[in-house]
């Protein structure tokens, strides 16, 4: 009986998904929506100066980060932590610290989420399998994501349009469960192409470089520059309009 009782409960079906990035946002993005950043997308955008500049212009005035994620970036950028941080990641973190945080380009949302919501989200994230497929995720690694998702839930309840920018497939599953639309760096690059900041070939080169720093799940990774091409023609886009109409 002890063995039977020690068997963990089967996780809910949605927690067995590898990712659930939003399909309800047009490729060109949501104009005016607040974008809450996770570390991965900040590091990805920081992998190329041209991309970082375009990113900051495109999202000007609507970039947010929670205090726990701010702390993660600052710790990763600290030279005292070089022994346990990959060199490329630390370089990206230092760039992100300067261009996103120290510059004031990102607003640090230091509001507190509802404790019940945070606990629920944190628990869900902690029950997700590790990306490697071995065991569960390290609990401390979930704090920034849980805080961000919980704050996004709070903002949505205040009738604010938000999106969560994260490369973490598991985080996208939990965020989507709570109706927080989540986008990865591939989606961000598609937005930048649609806005005319890049051509698809240049955007794909950025993606390849960024993938070495913060990886998008392979099932969601654009496989060629053609997947980043903007479909707009004569100020209209059948792909974006179809999604908008289905949400109306």
C-alpha cells in the first residue's frame, strides 16, 4: 500500500504539453499591448545590436519586467557570477542590463501579484517536466516566470491588454491556461519583419545567433527565412485579418 500511495498523481492533460504559444495574436503583433519580458527574450534580442535597436523602437513605451526577473538579469550580468554562467549568456545579460534596465527602456513593475494566484502558477510550473526530459524543473527557476504570469493575470483583470514574451515552452503552457497570450523570440522577429525593421533573411540570421543563447523549443522554432516573410500586400494581410476576425 505504501508503494501505491507514493505514486505521484498524473498531471492534468494541459501540463503534459511541451508548449502552447499564442495563436490568437496576428503575426504583426498587438499594437499598444503591454509586453512583459522574461530573461530569455531579453537575451535573444541582445544577441545582435541591430535587432536590439529595432526591438526597442518597435516596443517603445510598452515594455515591462517584474522585479524578480530584473534581479535575475542583474545577477547573470554580475562578473562575480562568471564561474557558473555561460559566457555568451553573461554577455547578453550585461547588454540587457544596460540597454533594457539601466536605460529605463523597460518599466520595472514592482507591484505584488495576488498570493493565491502566484501560488497556483508557481505550483503548476514546478510540476512541469524539465526541458531535458529528466525530472521536474528546478523550483527556484520558476519564480520569475510565476511572478510575471501572475502580474499579467492581474493586469488582464484590470482590462489591460498584455502579452508575455518568453522562450520557455513550459511557461507558455501555464500562461495560456490562465489566458495570458505568450510569444517567443521567433514571433518577435516576425513582428519586426512585418513592421519593416528587417527582411526575413536578416531576421533568420538573428534567430540562429540568438538560439545559441536562449533556445526556443524545436517544435516552435522557425526552420527557414521563408517562415518569417510578411504576408501583407497593399496595406492588408489576409493572415493577420483572419486571426483578428476570428477573435472579434
